[in-house]
C-alpha cells in the first residue's frame, strides 16, 4: 500500500511542474491533457477553454511520486490542512531547497536549527503548496 499526494492547481499545473523541475529536480513521468483523454470529458467537469490543461501528471521528486492536475479550472487552488514534508541529506541542501521554494511564496517558519534537526523550516510556495523542509544529517551550514 502507498499513500501519494495528488495536487490540484486549478489552471496552473504546467507552471507548477516547470517550477518543481527547476527547484526540486522533478522529473515528469506522465502527463495527459484533457484533450488527450480516450473518453470524452463529461460536460461541466472543466471550465470552457480548459481542454488543453493538465488532466493528470505524475512527477518523480527524489524517491517519491507526486501527482498533479489542473482540476476543473473553475476556482482558485486551495491547499489547506496538510504539508508536504521534504527530507534532505544535509543542512546545505535544506537551505538551498527552502530558499528556492520560498521564491514568490510565504515563509511560515524560517529555516533554522531545531532540537530534532540541523535545519527545519516551513514555507508555502508560489502556488500555495505548503512544505516542511527538514535536514536529516548534521553538517555545518551558516
């Protein structure tokens, strides 16, 4: 059994994928647009003009698979009640990734040393996706 995150970007999925490719090294394993569906999209399921938006994508981020979609493109994306937790090998990598995720986003807890990690911080990226970044190994970092 696996539990995997499935994120709905409500029209900004391609932009989010490009961002995660750049800052997290994400690799697109699969991408299908609504217009490519083998079955017709039911009436009212997506906003008019959203036929070329992302129906389903699978992104490999490190050892994890994160799935994404544009959803119906009928409302703003809302990411509430959860955080994606991203573990790094060391403090330097945590600092780099945290800073990249914070570009255009909102820092919710600045990254720093905690009793349980040499680096831990919380940030919502430019799409509103909340992340916890935690370093696993204790290595020197400014």
